[in-house]
C-alpha cells in the first residue's frame, strides 16, 4: 500500500553546506543526488510505517479525541520474532486521562508525562541499552517535550 502523505526533501542550506564542504561548483548535481537519497529514505520510512500498527492506532486515536488533546506514543522496537513486529515502529494511543501536561504561564505545553507501571524485565525492551538515564522515576515517565 502506498500512503506517502509526506516527503523528505533536503533544505537549500544543507545543499549549500555540502557544496561548500566539498568545493563543488555544481549545486544542481548535489541537489539531484540528495533528492535520490531522500526519496529512498522516504520510501523506507513508509514501508516501515505500513508494516506497523500506525494506521489502526491512528484511527482509534482520532475517534477517541474528536477535537481536543491526545497523545500517540511511538516506541522504537527491534523487528523480529521476539517483538512480533515487522516494523521498527510501534504506536500506542494514550488516553488523556493517563497524561499530565506541564504548561507555562502562557498556556504553552512544555512537557507531557504519563503514569505507567513497568516490570523489571520490561526495562530492556523499553530502553534497549538498559539505561534509564534521564528518567527520574518510573512514575511521571516523560513522553516528550515541545
């Protein structure tokens, strides 16, 4: 299934930087080479997305939030028999009732946190290197920052 609703493209500043670093006069050739590379990356990204549970979870996500705040958690998984996934992505809808939003005085969201319970044996699955650096506790697990 081909659902390429986004496309990666090199920026002008990247093309110019690569041209300068390589003393290349033919900027159009560099742009063409980068375009080919970015097309391959876009294709691979959508192959992984199509092999994941993204579209099923996205439907659940949209139906449950309607218009409002919601959270879609993206996990990096190792594809294969152990994970049961053909994709390096795993998507999880997180209900708003499980979230805490850290907002500033202007109302902007600076942090999103989720309360969750993790068994000891799940730590290597969630943090592949076994390190929980940056996680202060298993309560208030940070989902991301804006």
